[in-house]
C-alpha cells in the first residue's frame, strides 16, 4: 500500500505542477482565454474517445502493467514539453498536440490506477485506504502548483523537467506495488465485444446511486471549471505575478488537505447522501465568490473553501463507487467515471475558456457557480436514492 500511495503522490504532483505551468505558459504567449479552453479539450478528448477501449483493457490485462505503459506515454509528452519550451516558443499550437498526447496517457492510466486501492486494502479498510489515497492527492495538489510558480519563474522548462523526474520515480514505485487480492480473470466465454465494452455505461445507468453520484460531480465540475481561468484571474482581476499565481493555484490543495485531515479524525459515517449534496452546494457558492472578488485574500479563501467541499465529494464518491461496483466491472466503470469526473475537469476548462472569451471571466465563473447550485437542487428532487443513503456499510455487495 505504501508504494501505491507514494506513486500516487508523485504522479499527482507531476500532473498538477505540469498543468499549472502549461496553462501559464500558453496564456503568457497568446493572452487568449480561449486557448486555456483548447488545452482542456485536448486533454479531455482522448478519455472520451477511448472510453470503450480503456475500461475493458483495465478489466482484462494486468493493471500495473497497463498503468506503467500509460504513464510512459505521459512521460513522453512531458519530454516533448521540455524540448519545445527550450525553443522560446511563440506559437501555442504545438502545446495543443502535446496536451492531446498527454491526454491519451491519462485516458489509459486512470482506470488502471484508480482500481488499485481495493486491491491493496485490507478487509474492511477500504474507506480508510481511500482517505489515505485522497490525502496523497491533496498533498500533491498543494506541492505541485506552489512549486510551479517558483519553477516557472526560473524557466518553464525547469517546471517540466521536475515533472519528468516525479513521473520516473513514480513509475519505479508503482512497479513495486504488491496486491492483496487480484480481480477474477475473465470467463473464457467472455470475449471482447461491443456489449462487453459498454458494460460500464450500462451498469452505471441501471444503478441509481452510482448514476446520481457520478453525474452530480460531472455537472459540478463542468460548470465550476474556474481553476482553468486562474492565469487570467491572477493577472487581470487580482494583478499578481508568477509566484503569487503559483500559490493561488495551490489554494485548492490547501483546502482539500485541511478537509482530508478533518475526515481522517471525523470520518463521515451517517447521512452520506445528504452530505454529498451539501458539499457540492458549498462548492457552487465558493465558485460564485471567486468570480465576484478582486481581492487576492478573498479569492484564496474562496478556493480553499470550494476545494474543501470538493474533497468531501471526492471522499464519498471514492468510497461509494468501489462498494457498489463488482470488481470484474471496476475497470470499465472507472473508465466511464474518468470521463464523467476526472476528464471532465478538462472539459470544464474548455467550457470556461470558450465562454470567458465571449462573456468575460467574472460572468463565466459566477454563472458556473450559480448553475452548480441549481444542479444540486435538481438532484435533491430527481435522485431520492442518493439523498437517502445513510451509511457506507449499507452499500456493500
């Protein structure tokens, strides 16, 4: 378990460091909010287009081997970023191609790595392992963005080179992971077919609690993609430089880390469904505040609050999905969830960048927060099964 947690920490440090530096460099070159959106779309598209391939592969092949191969693709993209950044670029289009390659790696890595916690968790300890797994993610989302501002101020290539080092060490740690249990091998008659490939989608559709939890976060992330606009918010609204931008980008990690510590000492044991809905509501309110303010301190606080709320959502969904999903379907379900949740961060970035180019950043961020609040109210009425979930223990299959 220790090797998996260390690898997860290094990978997310690399992801968050590179994302912050890449967004900043693209915006510094072009000055166009829409280009921030195009980067998001380039990273999202592979996960959506390959979902019927990545999920079944994660259920049929060795997940550790699949993860290592996928992370190797990410490393290749990072090396390309280093090389292009050293040319003192003035054209942002190559960044889109590199982001697309990186997105391919993430599309294959996500269902392979995110199905591993149940395979290393001792019996009955999955929520605890999920909390630790989420904790490493939150620590990474503080360290990566905070370091990005400092490293970017030296040179963008330095930020990308640090990312590459993190990825290489993470691959070494992941290769040493040992599983307490393995997924059941596919039945000899279970041939790869289109029906088998879409089983993840079908399972989610016929499981109301799963459908509600995943789609709730989908809409929240889609409408609340304010983090993608932080380069513009920092420069135009808050009027701060590279280092302050890096610390602002780290603010969500601070909020998530504080909430992770709270959850470690006071885990959610009752009213799980209602707590999830309330957390997404707070996320929407925090997004509205971020869109309205011109104060660096208030913006920082809003990011801390909305990320803390999102951490509650991540913890609940991260425990709920494996408990509801049989192991032999987890790869396909996680691949679909990656499109709906993980990759939709990038789709949310695309939506925010495009709208902000037309309507302006404040209107985009505030509108996204209001839309999130409306979604919570709708889900409260449309999905009573989610609202009525009380304990995690009631979900075991």
